[in-house]
C-alpha cells in the first residue's frame, strides 16, 4: 500500500496557537443571583429618577412663549386675502400684541413655527437639485428631473433654485417692538446672520462663480413660481446674504422631521440697551409682513420666543423619558423581589 502524503497546504488555514485565536483568554462569568441583580435594578432606577428630576428642573428654567398669529388681530384680513392666488403679489401687513410675563434672561431666540406642514414627505424632500445649490452652472441651465414640476416656468426658463422645497419657502417677515412705559416704543434688534448650520453655509450651498454681479451670475434663470423676488435679491439690505447662501433659504432647505416644527428666524442682539440682560418683561407687538398661505393644508402659523440651556430649548421629552424609565425599572425590581421572596418561602416549606 502506498503512503498517504499530507501536504503543507492542509495546515495553511489552521489558526495560530495563540491565546486570542484559540479562545484561551481569561473571561469573567458573572454569577447572576437575586443578591446581585436586584441591587442593579434599584440602582438604575434611582439614577434614572435623579437624572429625570435634574433635567426637568433644567427644562423648567428655560422660558418659551408661543403666539399664534394665523388669524389673530388684523392678520385675519391678510388670511382672507391669501386665499386667492391673484392676491399673491399684493402686500399685507398686520400686527399682533402679546405680553411677556417675566424676564427672558440670556440669549433669546426668535423662531417662526408651522403646524400641519409636512416637510418629511419623500417626494417633497427629493424635489431639489443639490448640484444646483452648490453653484454648478450646468445645473442652473438644466435643472434635475427631481425638481419636476418646478424645474421650468411657464416660458420654459429654468428655475433657480428649483424644486418643491425651495418653491414653498416660508416668506413671512417680522419686526418685534417693545412697548415701554409712557407710550414709547423701541424696536427689538435681531441678529439675522449666522442662523444657519456652519456645514450648510460653507459646504452645501454656494453661489455660482462669476466675475460680474450676482444678478448676472443668475442670468437666464427664473425665480420660483411663488416667490416675490429673485434669488439674487432675497436680502436687499445685505449683498453678502443673497443667492444660494441666504440664511433664510438655507434654514428652510433643511427639512423638518415632524409636521409641527419651528425654524430659527433671528437671535436677540444683546449689544443694545435695554436688552443687554435679555428680553425684559412687558408688552410687545410683532409687525408681520403676511405672505405665506396656510389654508391649503389646514395649517397654522406662530412665532416662538425661547431661551436655551445646555440641554437645548424647552422640551420635556427627555426628563419624562428618564422618569418613566426609572419608574418602570423600579416596578420590575419590586416584581422580581416579590418573586424571589415567594420562591424562597416555597422552597423552605418543601424542605420542611
């Protein structure tokens, strides 16, 4: 009989004889007994409850005021006017009065809010041309098919920026006024720059490169159908805040995840008196350039004034989640304790 020769290749796939590859490393196998598990449950419950209370106190120290102006005061006339598309270019201003009961200390953020506006629909979110928004000339002349039916106007001119997201951009504007004692009024200064994310402002949005003016850079394009001014003239007061790098446009183009949302409009300028410490308590009014229609989707509009903490704005979700989790863990610990005591008693009775 011939000898069977074993080649070197049969050992080529054998793991090295090491503690790691042969699974000989030291390991810890905890002994899960009632005396080790139950203290863990009670400790986790206590930690969650303490964190929940701490977060709840933090949230309660954050002030927020919401004012629904959809049909409040003289804005009701503007709401009726915006029901008819033929009045879209007619300007309508209104004012809403409100009171701030206590001082808003620190930085105060001014938001506009929409209710029942779904920015999270897939077709709506896809209706944009990111290549166009970074300033590519080719996309200015030939918008992406994702923008349809908001790619070209009725004359066949390409729209910039194209798509449903840009076409539905929120275009109400606000001026906040503080009413002082004696009948005097003072406009509340708002910082309208730097409200967009840094990555959006400097990476995702760029104006098309041109050796001439911004208007000439967008030559051959049309504004979205429901805009009142072209993209290169969104902020007449600041030439550096026009085109695709306009802060309001960038904030709007970051879609919200829920149908009820708020977006940043401005930040209180605390460099001016009497707002150095924040927004003082008192009577206020907001003067609104009412443009954005909401009756088509049964929506509402509001302004939101809010302070922030290290946790963010006034949102009770996280402290409630911790308190509920702590309570559930504590109840589970009680149930396991009762089961352990009952089994222990039954075992002793059987031994006897």
